[in-house]
C-alpha cells in the first residue's frame, strides 16, 4: 500500500490525475448528480479551508498563503459582485490571471518559514496589500476599465479564440509553470498544476471557472500530501529514505 501511495503521490502524478478528473467533469457535467452540483460550486471553498488548516498544522506557510489567495480570488469571481461595476468586475477577473501565477512563482522560490512568525506575517501583509489594491482599483469604474484594457492587451489577433485569456497572462502562466516544474519539488509542482487548471478553465469560458478552482485547490492539497509523505519518509538533510521508511521496509520483509 505504501509503495502504491509513493508512486501516485511522491512521483507527482496525483496533481495531474486531479486535473484530468476535473476536466472530465467540466466536459461531462451530467456525470455529477443534481443533488451534488453544489459540491462543485462550493468545493473550492471547502478544499481551500481544509488545505489551509492542514498547511497550518504542518507549518507549511506557503501552502496556507496559496490557499488564501485561491479562496479570495474564487470568492471575488463567483460572488454577487456587490458594490462593483461591470468594468470593475471585469478588471478583477483579468487581474487574478496575473496575480495568481506571479505569487505562486515567487512562493516557489521562497524558503518555508511557517505562518506565525515575522517572515510569515510579512508575506501575509504583502498578499493582503495586493488584494486590497486590486479591490480599491476595481471600486473605481473608470480606473478599472482603463486597467482592463491594459491587461487585456493582444499581441496577436486570434479572433474569438481564447477571448477570455489575455495573451500576456497566458505567456506569464506558461513561463511560471515551466519554472516551477523545473524545480521538481512536490509543493512547487502543485503550484504549477494550479496555474494550469485556472488557465485552462479561463480559456474554456466563464462557465468552467468553478472546475478550474476546484482542480487548483485540489492539486495544492495533493501537494501538501506529498510534503507530508516526504516529511515522514525522507531525511531533509541527505534526501535519503529516513528511519520510518526503513521500519516500513523491514515490516514488509517480515510479513513475507
């Protein structure tokens, strides 16, 4: 059982299995019974809170910050938009496509410092400041409309294809995913998969955004599971299997 878990989780396959499952649900909504449809809409909230709590428990501050970012962005996108004009809402939607990959890429290169410490609090303040500025700009219709035009810049005329995905944001997402995958670490791989999920959902259209955030929060949660596995079975200093891995291996040999 542990070997199967190692293959699916430690090898980094879990995030991409989650992406595939959410894509299937998005393309075949009939697979989800009507009484469970609410789980798809509210699933990102549930997974973000669960992942944030687990990250806090394991002192994985970066995962906590990512879950907070995803939760707030999703809430802004699916909420009723109270107090914001149509231009302001359009700006917020497009701003999240830049905000998420930039923050996930930066967090991929920062060391794990926990949550309730000076550096963790500083990161929280920086994240909060970004969200505050975005909301403040969205609250001003004329400013939001002007910034929307700037952020929605088209390098190549593609017609209606990828009309909801700004080309600079797509380039930023591709670069961020490539760099994060090159780091070849569990949590960073989940960050890359989260960017892919949101980018793909955006390209597919507004009606698919809930599946994108469901996948994004799910893959980060899977990344936390990978981190937990690594903490339990791999020595941080040497990168070699730890004492617990040896105990499990000996137990499996003894049972044979």
